[in-house]
């Protein structure tokens, strides 16, 4: 295998494949990148068996071939070479010695025979969906399902749900984000039982499956945040059951296992009778939370908030250190009933930051009792953006 490549383009292709490269694995082969050259098309593949990535790069090819290259070591070298100039690769396919040259710099390393790599049928036996620039095009008689996302919409779903995912491995269904596809809309939901995030995006075209629910692992959700262009999504099945999700993003394919579990019935925990409502200025509340959080207990992270007479009183206190803070700010509160609630300030800040499409930087805080869940909404009329947070017992 012999080819020449731009350092910038090769570095960018490596950057895209690295998220699926196993840093340290019980299967050493997974610490390698698979390079395959056909003509001027170089395919770089990485996998940790849960996520598989293939990035395709146009190079100046001289001799086709394949090799497995130690991924981290290669990336370390390419990174220090900078972004200017070219690099020439040459692989001896008898012993898989790798040599590459950039300017006057020469490097060599030992590769592995490519036949030792995993077969990855979910990558090489799946196909990119048809998309005519307007909507998904399914072949007549096909039962395949696919989706098209504007990059901003998909990253909105990812960015605003990742924080609420559970890290409890004994509750696997909650260690990912539920995606509910409904023809012209898709909702993303995550919860760790202390908080819940739900975001819905809509399309004026039928760009999503008619009805499909899948749970995407949080590691994949974090990867989605790195995508840089619009996304075609398809679903890989085995015995008529979805097992993997595929993302086609420009010249890169990302494939992830899904979580084969039943997501909890989250609709039942979203309150529908929160009669107490406070309209709050985000730009006032976030600094106030930070002020009282600085005096709260580092372990419990508890703060108190009292609503009364169009006023919010925030209190942070740490009995261990003897510190406390009290901050007052105005709000529009719809009731004469005073109510005091305790919250984990980190969860509350994350929920507020996940609220988008705010009018004049204001949002709505709704609740019914000090011990029942509160909702944070961008709008009272539209619940497409919803954050739920459970109060904590006030010490």
C-alpha cells in the first residue's frame, strides 16, 4: 500500500475515527486502526465493539492494500507534524512494516495483517439511505426505516439530554437517551430518576419513521455532539429487531449498538397539575444560584428557594464550615401561597441551561408542593422543551 495525503485531511479523518478507538483493550487488535486503500479512496475504520466509525478520505493512491496501524501512536505522530504539507505512506505487505515521510522527517512502525480485524457486518452489510435533498426515499416494498436531521436539530436533542442520563449500570435502560420517532417529529428523553429532560424537534416533512422508539447509549450521544454536517440516520436490524443505529455524516459513517431494554414510562412522572407558577429571568437566577452554591455543602449541594410575593429567596448553607449565603431576586409569582423547596444546585443549573428558545431570557418554574417534582418550561403553551427536577429534603 502506497499513498500520499494532505496532513490536514489525514489529521481530520483520524480525529473523526478516534472516538471508537479502544485506548486499552483486552483485545489488542481494537487498539489499531484499519487502513484500506482502493484507488484514491482511503478507508479508516475503528471500533470498540459498541461503536464503529469509518471515515473515507481522498488521497493520491499509488498501490492498493490494507494494514492495521497502532491508532494512538499514529495519531500522536500526525498531531505533532502540524497541518502544513503532505505525508507519504508506504506499507510492505509481506511483513507489514509501515514507513511514512513528511518533509525531511521519517518514521516507521510495525503494523498487523488486516485479516485479523473484526468482520463488522453491521458496517459493511448496511447501506446509506436514499435522500433526494428534500425527504427520505424508500424503495417500493422496502420496510427499511430512516431519518434525516438538520445538524442543529440533532445536536439540540443530544446537548439537552446528555446531562440527565443515569450512570447506574444496574438500570441499563436509563443509561441512554430514548428517541421517539413519530413521522414529522422526534422526542429525546433522558432521566436518572432525580431529573428528567425532554426535547422535541419537528419537521415540516415526514423525515422520521412513523413510529419507532430506541434507546441510544450516552457515549453515542456524546459522539453526536461532534458531528459537523446534516445527518442521515438508518436502523440496522437482526431478525426484524433493531440492533444498531447508523449515522451517515459527510464522508464518515458512525454505527452504534442500541440499548435493548424497555425505557421506564416517563410520562407518568410528568406532573399535569402544577398550579403554582413563577416566571423567572434566567440571567438573574443563574448568578444567584452560583452565589449561594458557593456556601452550600460540597457533598449534598443543597440550596433552598422560597417563592413569595413576586420574590425568590435563595439560601445556601454549610453547617460543617459555618458558611451561609442569602440572595433575593424578583420574579412573577402567580399565587399568595408561600412555598419553600430544596434543590441540588448542580442539577438545577444544568436544567436551566438546557432550556432554549426563551423569550426575553425568561422561563417558567411550575410546582404544586414542596416535595413534588417541579417543571422548568420555555413556554406554558408549548411543552416541546421540558425539564423536570425532583426537590430534595430540606435539612
